[in-house]
């Protein structure tokens, strides 16, 4: 079996103006000059893709978008296509993040269409799945995630075009995390439903303190990091936990 190289991806969400984004990106690039065994990716807001992309040039830190529209172009005010992300220098696009599923009402079918759009543009889709708290407490976490996987992943997924991020909604931005046993169980279940060697990231309140334990789990191939990715020190500490 091919080695699954770990990926630590930063989702900056709706944070950053040009000056602080540039400083953060330069800081990440400076740290990434040191030896590291994981891939690094930052996903800034669309307004910052150009400035961050310039800061990342010549480094091995990749650039990603936080979402894309399913259509390549057209009358979709405020939206950004996968082709536009590619044109801006992105290699990856996050799709199906819980903040889009739950605040924008995106369905599995929408996520599937966006995944296909990402592939059409030559992007690697990072497809997010995860249960809400009531589903976890009601013992339905596994069936919810299995249904999201079935509904969100199109045919044609490979380890080259797909990364799955398991992000329990109740763990995002809350400081809460599932038990290691729960993460391991969910990642193993996802592993059985995705192409061999596709990477599965964990996301939800990953920080420098808990990253080592989470990233040591067998089926955890990296982390999707929100809040902690806004501090270069913390993002780098999480990357180092991959060692
Ligand atoms: C996220 O939004 O993908 C995320 C994991 O956020 P946080 O790390 O802040 O919980």
C-alpha cells in the first residue's frame, strides 16, 4: 500500500485583511523552510487568494479555496467557480464544510456537484462530513456520516482527487473533541467507503496540545484546522505533530 502523506490544512474562514494575511502566510512559509514530513495547505478567503498565493510562491505550502460553485461561470452573484480557484493558483477546494451545510443549507447533492466541479477544474476536493451534537448523543453519528459519504462522493473518486475531512460539527470551534476511540472508529468506517489510499483528515478544535494524540491514530492522515491555523506558531506546531 502506498504511503499516505499527512496533510495539515488551514481553513482561515472569513478572517484576514491583506496585511495580516500576508504576515501569516509569510510566517507559515518561513517555518515550512524547515524539514517537515507533512504537506501543508492554507485556504484563505477568496479576497486574499492572490496576495497569499504570491507569498506562498516558491514554497511547498499549497493554496486552497474554501468553497466553490458547481457551475464554471454564469449569473451567480457572489459565487466563485472551481475554475476561478484554479486560475487563482489553488490546488484544493474545501467543499461541504459544516458551516456551509448548516448555515447555507447545502445538501449532499450540492456537495457532490461541487466535488465534481472541483475535479472538472483539476482541483483536489476536500469533502467535509460530520454529525451534529444531537446525532452523536442519539447514537446516530455513524449512520449520518455514512449517508453523507454516500450522498456527497461522486463516482470517480480516487486517492489523487479526493480527501475526506471528518469534522464533528459540535467539535468545530468549541474546544471539544471526540474521544480518540470515537475518532478512530469513524475514520475506520470512512476508510471502508473511500478509495484505497485516499486521505482522511480529522477536523474540530485541533490545537498544538491535542494534535499529537489525534495524528497518531492509524486512519488519521492529517488535520483540517480552523482557529489554530490563524496563528503560524500553532499551525506549525500541529504540522510538527505529524513527525
Ligand atoms: C474547521 O472549521 O474546519 C475547523 C476544524 O475549525 P476549528 O479548528 O476552529 O474547530
